[in-house]
């Protein structure tokens, strides 16, 4: 076991740059009003834009979630691949404590875990889409295996310790926000983002062929039915699992697309080159479409990931 922070790996060896991050996540929903209210009042995002069929929510003016009304789209089938959860990352334990208070007061908590590198709350939105709200421990506290992968586990979370972090003078973040007349506790603080997206897939080898060989993520923690992949030594930007035995491509409501944001056009061009190489190998099943500002990759499960430069 080592207490050193993960190595900050770059794209020099054909991998994604360390600055790579997750951008927006988009969901198809039936009830836009109810789902928007959940992400506003429970998760704590601000509504940045809203029209008849779409709502954009985020933090500190930064869009993180796009909700698209599509009542005619059928419910997701039990066999369909798609979203396991969208993971909103908070900048502090105090902010996680505030999120826990909102969930306890306004919704229902389905789970809570200490993953060694992070502390996480789990719940479902009104349409059954999984949601994780978490905070990372400092990287210097992460344990790294001999192969460079970040060690993780699933242990019980100290819920009362998390709750206490948001209370009284012990919550520096809350005090700072109040004194600066900034975001109230009902809203997530500045610095909140989408830390990772976790998918349900039909094949882990097919997932790796697209997201590792094609896009350029590095494989982190693995198991017989789960893969975590990341850039820059993070514990994971994407997760994929086969826990529920999904066997058919995504359809119906749920995940519409999500974004991977790379730091510059050179990194985007490198992704294009890797995807071309993966396509020529014939082992990866996916389609690539040019989009304004980047590309869209539709994998064999019908999951769309949009890649664009910062």
C-alpha cells in the first residue's frame, strides 16, 4: 500500500490527457416538471434554462444536466443497456452533508457507501434513473496498487459524521457561502460537477473496445462484472457493469447522451485517430458522427457519448 497520489498520466502514450473530464448528461423523461423539481430541490442544481420541452440545470452557471421531455418514448425495458447512475461530485464533505439533509427531508435515500477514495449517497430520480451524490477525499489520501490503479472498496458510510459536517461552525463552506451572500444550502456550491457516469452494458469487452481502445481511457479497478476507466489517474470517469444481465441496446426513456470533454483540439484529433484505428481493427462495434464542436460516438449498446474540446 502506498499513500502517494496517483501518477498524473497524459496522452503521450495514446491515452486521454489528464485534464479530460465529464461534461453534461442528457436524459429523456416523461414528466419534465416533476423530474426538474427533483434535480432542483433534492440534488440541489439550479435551473439555468427552461422551455416547453427541455430544462437545463447546473451549478454556478455551468450546465451539468439536460432534461428532454418525450412522453411518447416508452419506458426503458428491463433488458436494455443504458444508465446505471449519474454521479454529481461535490467539492467538500460539508456540501455532502447539506445534500444528505435535502435527501432526508425531501426524498428517500437508497444507499450510502464509503469507497475509500470517496463518500457517496445513492438514490433514484422520479423516473428511475440512478443518481449518486459524492465527494472525493484528497488524492494524497488515496491508496494505489502496484499496477498504478486506485484502490476502492464499498464500506458503510458514516452518515451522522457526514451530516455533522454541514452543521454549525464546523461547516466552513456553508459559513463562507452565507457570509458572501452566495448559494444557499438548498443549492450545491460552486465547483460541483459531474464526476463520473456509470453505465449498464451488455458486454464489458465491447465496452473496453470503444472506451479504452477507441476513446483512450485507462482501465482502473476491474472485476468479473464491472470495469472502471479514467484519465489522469482519477478513480473513474466512467463505470460499466453487467450486474443486471442487460442483453439489448438502449431504448426508451433514460440516458440520451453524455459528454467527455478533452482539453484542446489536438486531444480531440487524437480521439478521432484512435477511433479510426479501432474501427479498422474490426473488434469494436460503434458509429462516429461529426457534430458541431466535436464528435458523437454511438456504441454497440446504442449509448451516445459526445466528445468535444474544452
